[in-house]
């Protein structure tokens, strides 16, 4: 009977329509994503400035990356954003979820929290340059309090300021997504937990997080992908009219940019392609690992 159903007319019709419906999406995906990746992989094996003849280098570009301290720094900074920034962002999101679920004006609060995502990164760079400049309002207030103001935009402090800005802008975004999942949790589950004497933290731990786990997993994957692409904030905070930001603040995305568009040397598109491929492999491995770590059996009986 099962074999008959699998080979029935409806199943045969579905099989005939499968590829005609799927082919356009595969074609677009291949042209816009797979083809550029393949071209980058091919370019990474050459020395090329984008204008002259391409010179075969094999794996030399990858050897240069292996021994380049700037690339090691960019990998380390990217991991700091991924791990440290991610942990603080999701901790703040969980705490805000705990507060917003009981708040009357939670929809207005969500809009306020989400607002930084609507603002262009250039605005943050301009505002930071005004607030944290040596003669800016922050240092003036600290001077009134008798505190020696640090060099906020100096090479030793600017990366911490960048991470803080990323956390501030991302917290509202992920809080909004998690709260959308929390809104689907039946209220009687919270009522039952409250009757059993569960505290707000226990309700968050044993009701909210388990039932919103699938959405939290998606948010974690989104953060992993976005952390590898952090670029404009570093360029705005650390850069300037003189050139690129200091190497202490580079991420892999900034390293690719500086290799492809240097300010005082010949472009190295082969090296930039190699660095981009390493970043792609890194984010792919982290995404797969994260999905495996966060995999759980679905919870039934929510309806």
C-alpha cells in the first residue's frame, strides 16, 4: 500500500513539478552566490592587482595569511565580537524579555529598542566622534567630576567602543525577534508556573527559553553570520581622512577591504579573495557547530 501511494498519480505529478519550480531559485542562487564564491576561490590562487596579468601563486596567498600578524589580529577581533559581543547581547535580550513580558507598554518599548537598527551606521560614527572626542561632552562631564578622561577613540580603546555600539544596536533587534516568539506562548503556562511558586527568573528559564528555543537558535545563527561582516562601524570609528583604521581594530571584513583597496600600495585581489574564503569557511564551521550544540527535540503540546 505504501509503495502504491508513493507511485500514485499525485506523487508523479509532484515529481514532475519539482524541478520546474525549483530551477529558477537554484539558477538565481547559483549566479548570485555560488558563481562569485567559485570565482573568488579561483582568484585566490593568483597574484592580481585587478588590472594587469594574473600570476599563478597556488597556495602562497594562504601561506601569507598564515604568517600575517594583521590577519591573526582580525581573526581574534572577529571572534571577540562573535563570542563576547554575542554573550552580552543575548544576556541583555533575555533580561529585556523578562521585563517586557510583564510590561503594559511593551509594544512601545519594543519600538524604542528596535529604533537603533533603523539608523545608518554613519550616524553612529558621527555621534561617537562628537561625544567621545578629546573636547567632547563625555570628557567635559568627566572633567567636572575630577576624572581623567581616557582617549576613547584611541587605538587601545576604540575596539571596545565598537563592541559596545554593536551590542547596543543588536540587543533591540534580537529582543524584538525573541519577544515575537514569546507572544505565541500560551499564558496559562506562566499562570501555572506562578501558582507553583516559580520566580520570574525560573519562568524565564523553564518556560520562556525552552518554548522559544527554535527562534533563539535562529537568532544565534544570524548573530554568527553578521559578526563576520562587521565593517562600516570599524571604518567609521577607527578610520578617518588619513586612511584605514588601525590594525588593532581590524576584523576579517576590514582585512579583505584593505587588501583589495589599499591606500598606499598595489591592490592584492588574490590575497583579499583568500581572506574572504577563510572568513566564509570560518562562519560556515561556526554555524554548523552552533546548530549542533543548540539542537533540541521540539516541545509538543503548546496549542
